[in-house]
């Protein structure tokens, strides 16, 4: 079963694969997101996932004759105060560290450092964010077409 904090918000139109491996803290997951929980996803408090974010925990090895996934699978961790902007993608075995941002359309192919702003394919640091964050995502809000 999907593990949701009482204050978590998951908007409509989403796809959650293997929901029993997904843990969402006091955070907001926008509409049309794909959360691939096969190998585990942890989304900590005050994280914000924009519309159309994809988080993958498995991918194929394009060099493997059988197109297998071995060695290309693992848990994704989204730490506190992370913002994954619309249509961004996080690949398997990645940690998006506290306070960081992945800009719209960006693809995280490696861990994202804390309090950095990252953009592009693959994502790279384009700026830095304040370390004094105190906002709350997922706090009980009136968002239509969402589940609790």
C-alpha cells in the first residue's frame, strides 16, 4: 500500500507503479506524474513535484543483448525542500539532496547536490539556492482532483 503522510497531496492523473514501495511525506505531487516504485521511492517532507515529473527506479541496459535491467535499478530519494519542476525526470539510484531544484525538462542522471539549481540534459548546476528554507508543501490545501 502507498505510504502517505496525512498532509501529503497527490494530484489526479498520476501513475504510481508498485505503490507499496513509495513513501510520501508532507509533500505535494503534481498531476500527470509517474512514480515508478518498483525499487523504492522516498519523498521527504516539503518536497514539491511539478506537473508531469517522472521518477524511475529501473531502466534497461542499452548495451545488453537481452536488454536487461540488471545493475540499472535502485531506490530514488527526494530529500526535504526539493523542487522537481514540471516535466523533469529522475533516473534510478539517484538522491536529490535537500533544498535543490531540478528545472523544467531537466534529467537527473546522477545525485543532485544540496541547495543547487540544476537544469539541462543531463542536469548540471546553473545556480545556488538559499539554505534558509521554511515553506511547507503538502500542507492541507484545497487542491481539486487530488487524493489523500
